[in-house]
């Protein structure tokens, strides 16, 4: 402490002590007692009579230099001494104030941390209550629709369809629309070129990093199973084990809607490419169509497409037709405008659950694959079987057509990724890996092919499947992923309930 001094034999600097055992320089402590009347350490009352002079042997080690007053300049020395005394007293007071402020700041920081924890808990409870309320409203709305007179015929049709009666099939008008769209897209792809804004392999390898991670679904039922990115690259839709679809706005970094209506875990979710609609499917075999009305999302229709879990969804280029694959060994074509199943196909070649189904970019054919180790090609309009690709030795886990429509990529539990040439209907590239991919996707340009593993994402480039980059540090228990525009964004979902976004 500043008031505590070195021992000295000079009367003006002699050491004194108090009954508490603190040692001070006599001159300084007397001046402090005169001003405050208290002990500077304990703040208890203190008088000069309470001071006890310490007797110290005036050894050379304890002797102080002579007073400067002996040099003949007492005025200057006295002024400096007074300033020194004032400085010591002020420093002592400042140290005491510093300790008081530190204690007060520590108390405030503790209160702030406690407040943040309470706010986080209340926010989580609020989201859960909002989701339950939304689910209740959806159930009430569905009940009202079912109880209305106009729904009688619709219920009868659904019951009839559930009993196994064949749907009506694709109308001639719809088939003409598909053929027209195919010709239109073929002409466009004749001169197809990769957009100059698409990133290069070098940029992806050096610049793509994890930039965001968000917990979206409720904590008591963790796990996000699927994700899709809106064409505007701002909205993200995720489906979870908690039976809800969550809309996340990246620009605002918050959830803007929770869509409740599924009765089981959501297995697939898709944004419509042109309309303000979302299509989602679940483990119950149902497909739900949502539409945005007056800045809020509402359930438009529920399509009872399958008797078992829907494994994948894909949207046809015409925009009104969706393709669903299921564990019940069938694939279906559904009209999302009228909310009904147009075709449900069960073929002798389909003896196992279908894991994935995809439309060709031109929309004329489609591919299905699953546990029978084969890729089957079908004609969309008539669901006619065309051919099969055989080469995998274990179940197929992923399919993806390249944007130019010339290549089909597949991944299997046999630890391989294969590239198939659609023009010559043959296999031209096989890449053997150390693990089995659980998903596969070309980006929108077709320049990159991403393979999803449980704890890793690997990005390949070109027709030779050269590894560009591997993301493994922040990937754990992955369930789904999707590309953003120009391959500048990669979104991943996992069983920990988080949505992770990589970007350049």
C-alpha cells in the first residue's frame, strides 16, 4: 500500500503500527488521520494516540539518505514532498475504488449471463408453443374440411385410392405438355454453357468455408432430415423428426415460419422453382403442399401417395408434376395443383424399397434405384420400363442427373460412385472409395458432384471425378444436403438439429 513505508530511524519518517498490525510512515498516517480519522486499511476509527512507535536498529540497511533540506533548498524539497504525499494518498484511494468497481462489474456480468440463459430458455419454449399451436390450427382446419359436405366425394376417392385402385394416369393434355417442355429444354441444352458466375475448382477449394450454423428444430425431438434452398438463395426449408417444416431466412438469421401438419417425421422437402409453394413428404407416406398467402404459409392439400415412408421427392420441369419414391416398392406421379395421385407404379422389377427417384432435366424420362442394386429408367408419360443400369453390388443410395442431361451419377453401399453415359447407355467411370455415400448431387451447373457421408462431404469435379475438397471438421451425423446457385453455397443438415451453411 502507498501509506506503508520502509523502516527509517529519522523522527519524521519513523515507522508506526496500529493495533491491527499494519505499519505506516508516521508523517503520512498522521496526515491521513487528520483528514479522515480512520484506519486507511480497515476504515475503523483511528487516532494518533493509537499509533505505536516501532524501535528499529539504525543499521546501514535501514538508514535513508539525508533530507534534501540539508542541501540548502528546503522550499523546493518541501513542495516536492507535499506533491508526493498527495500523489500517494490519491493512488491509495484509486486502488480501493478499482477493487470496488471490479467486484461490482463481476456481479453485473453474472447477472447478464443469467439473463441470457433465461432469455434462451424462454425463446425455446416460445418456439415450441408456437409449433404446437400451428399444428393444432392445421388439425382444426383439416377437421373442418373433412366435415364439410363438399368433402364427402373427396374422402370417398381417397378411401378408394387407399384400397389399391389404380389412379387415372397422366392425361393426354399433360403428356402433350411434357413433350412440349422436353423439346423446349432440348433446344436450350444444345447450346448449353456453364454460367461465368459459377465458381471454379480453385475458388471452391481455397475459399469455401463454414460461415453459419443454426439450431432450428425443437430440442426434445432433435434431428433435421432434409433441406432445400429457395431460388432466391435467402430462404431455407428444413424437415425434421419433430414432424415440422421450418422456414429459415438467412438475411435475418431467424426462423420465419414453422409448418405443422405432418403426423410423422418429415423425410423430404422441396421449394417450387417458380411458385410460392413448398412440397414436403413424411414417414406416413403423405405428401403435403404448402402455399404462401398474405405473407403466411398455409396447407393447401394433403396427398396420400403411399402406404409407407416417402424416401425422395422431385419436381418435373413443367412445375405441376412431382415424383415420389417409397419404401412400399412403388413410385408415384402426383398433381400438386389438384392434390391427387395420377399414377402409382408397381413393376415386377421393383421388388425392394425404392430409395431415390429423379426426373431427367428434360423431363421425358426418370430414374429409380434402391435395394435391388439396379438403376431403372422409365418413360414419364406412360411409366413404361425402358432399361436398367447394372454395376453396383450393393444397394444404391443416391442418384443425380447432370444439368446438360448427358450423365447420370449414382452412389452405392458398395463404396463406389459411378458415372453413366445416357447417350450410349453405358458405364464410363467408377470411383472406389473408403466409405459408402448416403447421398449424391450435381450442382446446378453440373461442374461439381458432391457426395454426402455420415461425417464428411466430398466434392468432385469433372468427368474424371477428381477430388476438389473434403469437408469433415464440422460434419457429424449428416442426413441431407443441397447446393446453392453457382455452387457458391452448400447447406447441410444433421441429427443434432442444426443447419450448417458453407459459402465463398
